C-alpha cells in the first residue's frame, strides 16, 4: 500500500522521489489525512486499559512489548501502521485490510528497530507530536510544557484508536514516562510496566550502540534524562554513566510513587515470560477488574544477555555512576 501511494505521488508531481525525500512525503501524506481523520473522531469513553512500557535504553523494553503484543488479545502499532502517525486510524484500517490479523514477531530487534511489517513499532513520531518532544526542552522542561500539551486531543485520538481495535492497547512509551500523572488522569485505565536491567549492562550496551552508529562516540544516542543539560558536554563515558544514573533514578521514583506501576526484572522476563504475563494480568484485574485474553502462547524463555565478562568496562561504569550518585547526594 505504501508503494502504491508513493507511485501516485510521483505521477501527481512528476519525476521520482529520492530516498531522502521519503520523510517529506510521509509528512505531507500525514498532514493531508489528519484533517479528514480528525473531523470524524468521536468523543468516546476509555473502555480498556492501556499498557505503557518504559525503562532504560537497552533494558528489554522492546522485547517485553513484543511479548505482550504477541500473547495478549491487544492492539498495538506495527511497522505498517506507524507510517500514519498523524492519522493512526487510517494506518490501523489499512493494516487490517492488507495484513489482516497477522501478528507475527520473531522477538528480535536491532537496537529497538524491528523488521517485520507486523512487528511492533515505537510510534515515536506520534508521541513526539502529541507530547511536544520535537525539541529538547520537551524533555528537559517536561513539567513546564505540560500546559502546552493538548491532552483532550490526545485522549480523543487514543480512544478512537482503541475503538478501532475493539480492545486494549500496548505501547513502548518512553516519552510518556515524562508525563505519568497526566496520562493517568486523562486515560484513567493505565498499566505502567517498568522493565529493569542491570544498569552496567545497559551502559555497556549503550556504548556498543554508539560504536555501531557513530564515528564520534560523543554523539548522543537514545533517550535523554531531564538532567540532559548537566551532562551533554561531558566525555562519552560520563554522558553514558549520567544517562543511566539519572534515567534509572527517575524511573525508580515513578515505580515507587505511582499506584499503577508493575516492575519486571529483565532476568525474570527472559527466564519465564509466561509468569510476567500472568503478573501483568493480575494487576489488570486488581486495578481495573479486567483480564487480557491470551491468544498465543508465549515462548518458554528468551536468551539472557549480559556483559558479565566485560569486567573492565563494568568497573569503569560502576565508578562513574557512583560519582554521579555521590555528587547528587552531596547536593541534597
């Protein structure tokens, strides 16, 4: 379907779209469809829970979202739907027409990117747009920009998406973790799933990602903490240590202060995926008198990945993270 739309666009404008123009094409397509779609939105109640997954970069957030999308009878944004980030109902409907009920995932990803059209997508453009995360201040000043966010518009959009699926939805929603209380208030039925991994493993994996994608290891990779301005000009070792320290501190605060967070350890996820799903379903029952139907059995286990043998790197990051902890405690 995306190819046919591009072919139409080529004929309309003459010539051929270069690969680097794809994003511009998708932006124009989304803006055009957005107007028509929003005119048809209805003010619907929230009938099913939303599951929002968050955690450190390289902590298993993609894997646990894939697991939930695979096993539960739940809606999720796949790689096809994600193209329609300003007109999500068009994406959902077109995916249903083209891909049917295919929910295939191979439980793999390349630094959060999945390859199958039917596999999960982070839907980053959608959350950046609605939560005002196009600029860095949307994160570093997350509290201050909350009054700039169209919460009613976001609720109406998500409620119509839920209605299109006829069931709950799951998102890997890191941007949403900066606005947990507001999303709880607006959406009413939210289950936050915090996946937690050894921070030293996360730090080393972030370093590996920088080595893979960038010639300059001082180039930032992945999500920023609110304290980004404090660490952006440090060397890459301290950038990564600060990224892990501040994000983990923030996520731990969320998990201890909100009543609707379930914390899952990465090792637990890999050892017994079925038990993790059962734990989520218990919380859905306790909090919202709701149960997610299982439509596909989960794998018995996943490979447990660790950097336990990288002793020098672990020790280096351990010392640097401890330095941040001591500095922050000194200022308290």
